[in-house]
């Protein structure tokens, strides 16, 4: 969103961009960054859970086109909370722009691109849900290429629509302070007036009207069928109302932002700019919408809760396996240490025992040989030198028989 201050006295076409940089209330300079910081923490945690649960369902083969689009929607919220909300929080707390020319030109452009992508994604979710209600979703026919094609088409249009925000945003220096402003030159004033009419319709009016119409048609055609039990029909209706609620919440929470945006574009010469209270409210509500999707899914969607439970069980099982593996490794290490200690103790015990060197062994053996009597030595020498008798009898078996 673009925040607005006093206009250029000559052209009356000067606006603040990248955040309202002229807050005079010291309380707002402290409170706004704190509120945006809390929104960022809650939104990052919730959307990360949504993305993790849906990615787990994709890996398990239990997903649909609607779930794929919800994944894109949560990823877009993560982009807003990571790159846009912190920048605005810092801008509110400082009287001067300190992020440079490139960030000034891309800050409003990127935020509007993400918001347009959310509008188109919600419209695609409504159309996909309408198709699912008419034909029950079959996970086996789900194709990831279809979701990727839709995502590329959505982001291509979303990146094209807010190009004027990037073209006319620039930095201006006034004394020691630098401001990021949207300065529209006189030759582009007619174009920006037309842009002020076309852009809200293309990025907000048409997508939201299309999405809400698809949900109404889905609720009207949700009639009893042979293959649907009452519980199944109630579940389909409940999910349809939940998705319709996400669209209505986004449309309602963008109203203050669009009121301020259109007010600044279509006001008469010399008329007052949107008040600071409206600008602050529009910013807070705009970023707070990034926390709505995970909260609604956590409160209403049973599939989302089941996915989170499965992820928790998987994480706890992996942690238990890691602990058991660490325990086995510690036991093996302890056993190796015990064996090494036993070997060392055995070596120490052997080192204490009396030993006989080779030289002493030879002396002992020589002394024992000298103590043998001569006649015994002669006897054993004769026995050793005597050769065994040769047996040359060719027929020894006959002699054995005669004997």
C-alpha cells in the first residue's frame, strides 16, 4: 500500500511510498513496529505450519488442486511477512528513508504484486472448489503440473499489474532527510487517473466477485447424491464455507487499504489527503490478514489438523530413533572403552610378573645339559645316532602267516 502525506505544491502529485515516513506521534512510532512484529511472528509460524502440512500431504499423494493453491497462498503470505512487513515496521520508527533507491522503487511494487497474486489465487481456489463439489476430488488424478501452470499464470499477471508503482517511486532528499515517494510527472497524470480506475477492478474487484460467485454456485449445487452420505455432504459444505470465509476475510480486510488508495488518486485539487488514522489502520489490517488463513485452517479444517498430527508423530518417531541410535552408539563406545581398559590392565599385570630373557634361558638349558651323567649322555647319543633297520623282505605277509 502507499501511504500519503502533503502533496507537491506545484503538481500536487507527490505521495509517500514504502511506508508512512511522517508520523509525528511518538507513541505510534513505538507501537506500530511492535504490533507488526507480533503479526510477523504469528503469521510466520502459522503459514510455515500450513506449508509443511500441505507438503507432507503432497509427498503422501493425498492432495488436490485446492490444496496446491492454498499452498501458493500461504507461500505468498510468507513473502509478505518476510520482506514487506519488517520494512514497514522500520520505516514507521524512522523519520527518514534509509534503504536506498532500489528498495524504494521495489517496496510498493513487490507488496502490490503479492496482494494481486493473493486475489487471483483466491479466485482460482473458488473455481477449483466449484469443480470439486460438482465432481468429487480424486487424488489419483491430481497433477502437480496443473498447479504449477496456474501459479506461473497468476504470478505473471500479478507482476505486470503494479508496474507503475515501480516506475514512479523514487527517493527525494530534503535537507538531511531522505524520503521515498511516488512522484507522478505531469505527462503521466492522465495515465495514472486511468490506472486508478482499472487497477482496483483488475486486482481486487473482478477476482473477488468471481471467487464469491463460484462459492455461491458451489453451495447451491451441493445436493444429495447416491454416493454421498449425510456426513459426507456436511463435510463438503463445511469446507466450502471455510474457503468462502477466507475469501470474504481477505476482501473485507483490504477495504481500508483500497479506500485510502482511491481517496488519494481521485480527490480534488486542494482537498485533504487520507487521515493518518486510516493509513495506520489500513496497514495493520492488511498485514494481519496474513495470519487469518492458518488460524482458520487450524480451527476448522480436519485435514489440516490430521496433517499436523502426522507430522508431529513423524518428528517424535525420528527423535526417538535418533535417541536409540545415540544410546547404541554410546553403549558400543563404552564397550570399546571397557575392552581397552581390560587390555591395559592385563598388560599391567603381565608387566608385574617375573620374566626370563632369552639369554638367561639359554644359560639355564646349558647348565642342565652339563649336569647329565656321562653314561646317560652316551646312551642317548647312541639311540639318537642309530639308524632304523631296513626292511627288505619282499613278501612279509608269508612270514607272518608261517609264524
